[in-house]
C-alpha cells in the first residue's frame, strides 16, 4: 500500500483523485437533473421515479455512501492542495495581471465551498425535510411545488446553479487535463463538452423551480 | 521616452523589501528592458546609490537567467519573449512600470530582483537525465524517431528553465517546468528506460521543494518565453498516474 500512500501524498495524485471524484459527481448531477425533469411531465411521473429510487435500501445506500465518500475525498484533496498552494506563494505581487485564468478557474475554491454549504442545506430541505414546512417522504412533487412558490427559494437555488455552472465549466475541462487527456483529438471537444455541461445541467435544474414559480406546472 | 519605474528593493534574503520609485528619462525605444535598467543603474552609481540587482547572462533569450515580473507579468507583456528580448518600444512615453522579483516560496529572494532558482536544479538532479553508454559517438539516426515525435519532444526541450511559469502561477506551481522535462525526455526512445522512475522522482522533488499544485489556470503557458504547451502537463499527469500503478519501487 506504500504506492497508494505516495500517490495520495503527492500534489499530482491528489489532483487525479479530485478529477475522478469530480467525475462521479458530474455523472450524478446529470442523472439528478434528468430525473427532475420528470416533474414537467406529471406529478405522478416524478413521484413514481422517486419511489423507484427508493425501491431497495441496499442499492439506495450504496449510492449514497459512494457519493459521500467521493465528496469527502474531493474536499479533503481540495483542503490539502489549497493549503499547499497558499503557502507556496506567501508574498503577493503589488501589480497583479491575469493573462489566462478564467473567472471560472479563479472562483473554483470559493464556489466549491459555497456549493458544499448549499448541498447541506439542499439535503435538509428536500431529502430529510428538516427545513421544509410541509414535507412528505412520498410526495416529491408536493415538496417542490410548495417550496418554489417562494421567490426567495427560487433565487437561492438559482444562485447555487450559477455557482455550479462556474464549477463545472472549469472542473470538467480540468478533469481531462488532470487525467492526462490532452491529445489534439480531445483539445476542442473537451472545451465544448465542459461548456455544454456547464450550461445544460444548471438550466435543466432551474426549469422545474421556474416552471412552478410562474405557474406553468403545479 | 520618459518612464516611471516602481522597483522592488531588498537588501538581502532576510531584510524587509519595498517598492522604490525611480524616474527613467530619455529611454530609447530601441533599448532592451535590461539595457534600460543598465542605464538607470549607471545613474544610480553616479549618484553614489546602490544599483538595482537583477539576473542576466546571454541576453539572447536562450540562457534562462533573466527574470523580472513586469506590470504583473513574468518577462513582461510580449508573448513568447524573455525580458532580455523585450524592447522598450513595447511601452509608451509616460508609462509607470512595476518591476518585481519572481515570487515563490521555493524561489527565495537573494537581493532586489534576484531570486535563487536552484530548486529547479534539484528537480533536474532527480530525473532530468538519461542513461547512456559512454564511448565513441553513436551513429546518427541509428534509432529511428518519427518526425512528429521529435517535434513534440523538441517543443518541450525549448524550456530554458527561467522559472516564469512558477512566477506566473497563482499557486507558484512548477508543473510546466517539470512537465517540459518529463515530455522532452520521455517522448524519445533514449529517455524511455527511466520514464517511470523520472515521473515519480521529479514530482516528489517538486513537492518537497514546496512548489504549489496545478489548478489548470494556464497562466504558466501564457508567461512562458518559449511557449511550452499545456499539453506537457497532461503528459506529466499521465506518466505519473501510470508510474504510480506500475512502479515496483
């Protein structure tokens, strides 16, 4: 296991771990977003889908634990790399001039921290129901249609989705670079893919809250 | 041209430094940036003041000695150009120019604008070489190397080890430098035998020297006077991942 420890201790190893665990979450948010869109079809469609996800406790918890472990590894690597990066450049320049770093790349860390805090809120809101005034474990459609009557809720979810868009725009592109995929064949496609994911996922997620708020569904 | 310079002055490694403002009158647009500093220094010496200390050697853009962060950009505003090859015509009359040293924990300041870049030498010592049989020179082209591979290797080999990548990176990461060496040697058959060991050893040394990690900002590539491609960093990542899995050490 010495090799694994050496890999984990290195800056490059931790970046690769971040890329892999990031990919796990990208796949999850794609699936989550696609599932949410069933709310546009009918309340029964999304409720049936939600019930299907909970068919087996074993499968449900395997996925939940898998996602949690991926998140812990992702955040742990981020904290350690950030500490390394901040101490590697103790003195700042009097004149700072970014030439290449995109706003998405520069907001990666704080955007990530915001998303993490928001995720805790989101789970308490829609998974456990602790922060929901009228929560039902079976009627998912009711949960969202009650929550998104409020403009404040819609705005807070929209803010989180903007953060997610930024995080995905740099993260998905970086994933390829960190995993070593920078062949000319993937050079342009990975930029397109990152842009497409960064736009389509947050837009897909926001469709339901806006549709409820404007009374199109619900 | 008349310019105003804001130059980082620091008497020694443990002394406190500060930005000092100097007037640079009658600067010729044909001067290189270092020649402009030479003229400023001559005036300082005439007035009995300490000249500004800065690194330089070949002044032809190939030795990697010159440095300087000019207006927040290592080697100044011209892409693919080292400070020594940067001419004053790039600037305009009346400009204020900020001149700071390369900043990184791994590059301690020696004096004024001079930093100690020997951390790079130590990275090279751990893996920036190939094993060869000594003796008479081998026949030219005895080992066939496709042109496309030789070109990629040569693109990476153009690295002059100046450290602009570290200076430009908000994390002071040495990934572009290390990746250039790993690509340059690993792509050629002569460098293959040590490829696994090299990736592990150079990355470990890079971390030990306390360079930061790569967050794919791309600042390094933009600042690089030899425009080393970012693709080399992907190759380093790939080599490191593979080496971690296959190495028996």
